[in-house]
């Protein structure tokens, strides 16, 4: 009697399965996955380091390094919001606190002023009195108390030095544009003089475009079967069936869609409803309207 030998095709998967089972049995499934991920991480780190060395050789080294660490202690439990250097050795720390049952929010409940000192063990900070500082100027005290009197839930957003001004931005409403910005003039010697609470334009982000946008209003809308927006008789924009279509039409012929922006656009073409009329006579192609989108 002849014996049937197992084919190599069936042996290969079994051998591979045995190898995996042995690896799992020896090291455990978790250890196998961990070892593989560790090896891949080392290879990725080596590639990243090589790429970083090439970048430094090409563009030079401009990395940032931490020269010191320090801790700031506040009177109340707070959530730090921002910190900025004012003058050669002073730091202004801003934070938000939950006042609880208190009826009035004080300046020291939001701001802390510190002096940066360097000792033998590194850098540290020493708390400074707010009395007599730029945070104690009458104009700022009046505007600060007025802010929290009218906006109980106001909160600090940002501290920033822009040019020769120190700005402190507060959120006073639900919209991102509902802000109140205090301004101080910063001299070369580091002295601060309070200006006013109208610094919204100073803290605004620069415009993302170097041209002015014109809003498309209802005056540009063309209603009908194929509703669209007519922009300067040059661009025709429609949104039908989930597609944004931008068309250019210079003649009464069907327009064509622009695909430069890689949106999902549609193309206009001639339509032929039927090859012949009910009487058997052939029918000529029917030119569509400029808004027949396929």
C-alpha cells in the first residue's frame, strides 16, 4: 500500500503556526508584542535622529534648552493661565480661581507678581507686593472692579507683550469675540503705565489673507430650477445634491466646472432625452441649461 505524503502547501502554514505558538509559549503574547513594538520604536527613533542631523547640518542648530525650573505658589487653589516677563527680572502670573461664596473678586485673586532670582541651586521666584506696582494704579483698579461687577464669570485668557504694550485679555461672554483687554504701556526701563481697557485691536490676530473678502448675500442669488449664486457675472456657484459646483460661463453655451480646488464638482454636458420622437422621426440633441450637472 502506498502512503500519501502531506503536501508542502499544507506543511508550511502548520510550521508557521508552530513557530508563533512556540514564541507565544516562551515569552507570552504580551512580551512578543512589546518586543516587536520596542524594535520598531528604536528603528523609527534612529531614522528621526538621522533626519535631524541632516537638518542641523543644512540649516544650523537653533534648539531651545531649559536653563532652569521654579515653582510659583498662590494663595488659593487655581488653574494657571499664562505668565509673561515684564521688565528685566519681574514675572506676571495670571490664573483663574473659583471664588465660591466670596462676593468680590480681587486683583490678587487673578494676578501674581514675582521677582525672578538666580541662586546657587538654580532659579527661584520671590513674591512681590501688588501695592505700589502697576497693578495698583487707580485706572486699572477701577476697570478691574467694574469688569467683575458686570461680568461675574469673567476669566483670564492671555497675557502677552506686543511691541511696547502689555495686554491682559479676559473672556466676558460665550462667544470668542466677547473679550475685554487691559493695556499697559511698557517703557524701555521696564516701567508699566496703565492705559485703558480697549485693547481688542492690539491683541487681534493678523488677517490670514492679503485681500478683502466680499460676502455673498441674497442679492446675488438666482432662484429657479437651478438655483445658484451669480458672482460678478463671472463665477456661478451652486450646492445641489451634496456637491459644491463652481462654474465659469463666458458665452450662452453650457458652462464648465472648475476643479482647481479639488472639491467634488460636477460637469455640464449635452443631454439627449431620446433617440427618436414618438412618431419615429429622429430628434436632435437638446442643449441643456447651463446648470445641467451630471
